[in-house]
C-alpha cells in the first residue's frame, strides 16, 4: 500500500450506491441507471442470526452458573476452613 494520501476532493465516501442521492458532487447532471428488462435491482441480503443467539444464551447460562457456584463457595469455604 502506498503511504501517499489522496487529495480530499479525489476521495469517494464508502457509501453504497443505492443509499445516497444520484447527483454529482459538483451539482452536475444526475446519473440514472436503467435495469435491463430481464434483471431486477439487487435486494438487501437477509441474514440469519439464530446461531449467534444460541451461542449468546449458552454463554449467559455458563456465566450465570459460574457466578452462582462462586457465591455458594464464598459461603461454604469459610465454614470448612475452621
């Protein structure tokens, strides 16, 4: 990678084309995209997060059980040390 920086006017924002307006930066003409008859516009992908939810519930159950074990041990161990 080059360490030289681009001029600010040469930089382009990291925004998807569908999210922003279609006007040019200098207020020029609008650019319109026409989609051929056989093709449709790309749609937003749908993500499935069920595996993440399962992982988070498993982490929560494990963390809760470990905290409960530590609380029980904090009451039991002083009695056993005497």
